């Protein structure tokens, strides 16, 4: 069969292969009812492409993965593209992850566009910081949420760095800002998001100086057409307060990105050692 005849067939087969390949989940376990072992945390990052392929399909993938905390990128609130819907609120309702927050980066299609977090745990603190970028470029941000895990405060950072291709110097500056922000935070911390760069890029290596790449062996997250390799640009990075238990990429055809899921375990808190004071002198 000649290549010209083969190409349409490949385009038709692509979505089927993604939907049925490794990582496709069909679990119906309730997110709200899930129970973890002490100190365990399941996190997920997902660029949802503003729900262009169906927000209900996005919700199904999230619900089936049974995460505790989800970082979302490309989320619309009130836009014409989303038919006026608050996508963060709707995904919260559909997944059972009742704690949520949307962080606007810009206005698009008549609504707020940005990143969001869904959580099984109450969001005890929220903050948002603009990232450096060139004049006229789409604004980017890093958001910070604090959640309680077995009585300990855990910081969850989420971001979406400036797009590919090019802009590598800007991504380095944005990564440096995120790294500096996290360095001033003494809590156990996780960074999730679409970093728009490969694992060996300068911007990603900068973040990995203080964080480990807990999904390093999971493969690509951004499929390219035809026979081009899949890029890995979506990450879960965690500090040394966590042990990585497992991770996977869900190869599902509900966005132009694949979501990443990671299971983490909090290490026990270090107990301060108090040196005993010994008496000196001669016994009577």
C-alpha cells in the first residue's frame, strides 16, 4: 500500500490506539470514598485543552485514576468556547473532588483562561504569582495550594510554562522563579504541570536540582503525528520529603496531552535529637 493511501488510515487508527492502549482505566471507584495508607498521596497533572474533546471525557479519566490532587492546565471559566461554563466547577462536580480553585492567567474567548487545582483535601491556603515573560506574550503563572495530609501541611505548586517551540530562555527564567519560590517553602512540596520542555532541557534541569522527577520512566506525554516520537513535557516533581511509589502516563485520547499520575509517600518527619547533658566532676 502506498504512503498516500496509508496516511488516512493512520489518522483514523490513532484515536483508537490511544483509547485502548496502556494506561486506559475503567475504574468506577468513588474519589470521595478512597482510603490511602498513612502518608500516601496520589497526584495527577493534566493539560485538558479547554475540554475541546469533551469535558465529560476528561472527568471520566480523572475519576477513573482516583487521584487526591489534580493540577489542570488550559482551563476555561465563562468563555464562549466553554459555552459559558465554569470548567473547574464542573470537573469538581463530575469527579467528586469537591475542593477547587481556578487561577486566571488571561482573558480568552470572553472568559477567564488559566490553570486550576482539584483536591480531595480542603485547600488551606491559596496564592498565585505571575511568571516573567516577554512583552506581548501570553501571561503565565505559578499557583500554590496547601493541603493537609495525615496532619502534615503539604505544598502543591502548579504551572504552565511558555509554549514551544523557541522561548527556551524565557522558560529558564520562569523555572528559576518557580525554583526560588519553592526554596523558601519549608513544607513537603510537589510541582506539577506542563513545562513545555524536555527532561534534559535547561529549564527542566534547573527544577530538578532540588526536586526529583517521579515520573521519569513513564514515557511521552505529548503525541506527535505519524511516526514522530512522543514528547515528554508534562511532569510531576517532588522534594526529598517524598518517596516515589509508582507513576504512569494514561494514553487516552481526550486531549492533545496525556495525563500523568504519580503515587507518593511522605517520609516520616525527622525527630529532633536532644543531646543529654552529662554531669561532670568526681563522685563523692
